[in-house]
C-alpha cells in the first residue's frame, strides 16, 4: 500500500508560480507511474500530467502543456509539479496518484492523496 500526501498549494496571482509536492510512503514508490489530477468546484476531476516510474517519460494535458513540469525523485519518494504562468482557470484542488502502468484515465490510478488547494487570483 502507498500513502500520498500533497503539499505546496496556496494563493498566487495570475502569472505566478507554484511547486506542488507529493510525498509517498513505502518502498514501492519507484514501481509506480505517477500522475497529477485536479478538480475545480462543480467540475469533474481531470488529468493534468503523468510520469513513468523512472521519470524518463512524461505526458501533459493540453490545457497545461508548456506551463507545467512534472518530475520525481525516487530517492526521496517524492513527486513534483512545477506550475508557471498560472491562470485563474487553474484554480482547483490538486491530487497526486499512483498508477501501475501510467495513464491519463482516472480509473487506472489506485492510490490517491487528500489533495492540496491551489487558488489563482486575477
């Protein structure tokens, strides 16, 4: 079993940057692909970015491509999401999750964190 704890959310102005972290417990972190999702009020949870077990392959939603970078440090059991040029529409609760094979589909992710709030003011 893997436990995930997100941190780094907060309130920033449009155009600003945030770096989210996701700390994972357990020694099996490196066995999983990882992903970031977000959920805005009244909307469904949506895919943001994913990364394979080694960090050598990444994938981004079109809505964040070029503004967001996903990375991981397997030695520290930590996943990151660097977000730049933030827009008000990026406001959401951001979640990290594990996936045995890597995917953009929520159903392919088995362990989830509790989420961290990101608010972008205009």
